[in-house]
C-alpha cells in the first residue's frame, strides 16, 4: 500500500533446500592428523513473514517500523563419511541427527523502530532502535550422533549438555544517522550541472554494547569420554564466539554534480 502519508508492505516466504553437502576438516587428537567429515543429505526449511510501515505523523517527521519473524530448521538426518588426510580409507560412517535443529548464525527475529525528521533547509536526522533474537550457534555434527551420547542417560543433564544447541542472547542497538546538503553557487557548476556538497554522519551502537554475539561455532574437536561421575567434558574445547563492534561512527563529505 502506498499513499502520501502511509506506506505498508507485508510478505511471507517458504523455502526448502534439499541434498546439500559440506566438508568439515579439523585436527583429531586420537589420529594426530587432520580428519575430514564429508556430510551429505543436508535439507533445510525456511519460513516466515516480514512487515514494514512508514507513516508521516507531522510535517517533515516520519516513523518507520519493520519486523521480520522466521524459523530456519535443518529438515533431515544427515550422513557423515569420515576420512583422514593422506589416506583413502574410510574410517567412519555416521548418521547425524540434525533434524529440527536451527540453522545457525543469523537472527530469526528482528524488529526495528525509527524516527526521521527532514527539514525544508535540506538537512535530516534519524534515530533507529533495533532488536534481534533467535540466533543460534553453529553445531558440531559429531555431538549429534549416536556415538557421542551412547554412554549417557537419554534425557539426562549430561545428555542435554552434549545435544542441545546454544542460543545467543537477544541483542539491541540504537543508531543515529544525519546529513545536510549544501547547494554550491552557480559559479561552481561542473559540466553545466548544479553542484552540491553533501555531509553525512552516522553513529552505530550508541549504547556501546560489546556483548552482542554475531555468530560462532562449536569446535569440531570433541571428547565423548566420561569420567567416574558420568560427566562429559563438554567444555574441554569451548565454542568460538564472534562479537559485534561497540560504539562506532563515520563521517563523509561528497561532491555531487
């Protein structure tokens, strides 16, 4: 919907990906060599909806809001063929029970609310708040096999420590953007075109939150052995987490003609 004071848009999607493949390589402590996991039969299912609105609430002042809500799942059991570097021998053939785990490292829910003011004197400012949630850590397929949990009580604490996928905490940011356009005198025309100087400045993550997880992976190295208290040392090879920048900013000057 488009009107002078109100714009609306809504959309939905349903996507299925089938028979994907991946090769994961890591150093294996037992074999003291690089081990390769060739994974096939990767199916994924994505579905959700998106909504956006822009409304003029006063002369020069508009409100923008957007929401994206989706669910992205692995949709199949996968097959892993295991080999060691410099050898053609297959040392393992496992089923990865990845079905219904989440596709990692992207927020599956995102919401935004912003205010923009445009002055008749050719300057503007905007302030936008964002909220992200439902983002998950990339999984180690070894931890979703029978071999990884065969000595554990199904449904017990240690079982879930191995199997469960890590969910990142929800995150929020507050961002500012502004600009001003200056029309140069006619004596500054280039190729007989009016020339403008455009000044822009932006400040992202004004709240300076340095704990926003943007992605990460479970290490492929995993020790499934249990001690006398039947506890698996899941933390022996902790995951690698990536974080976004804290407060950051930019400024630019552009000559437009």
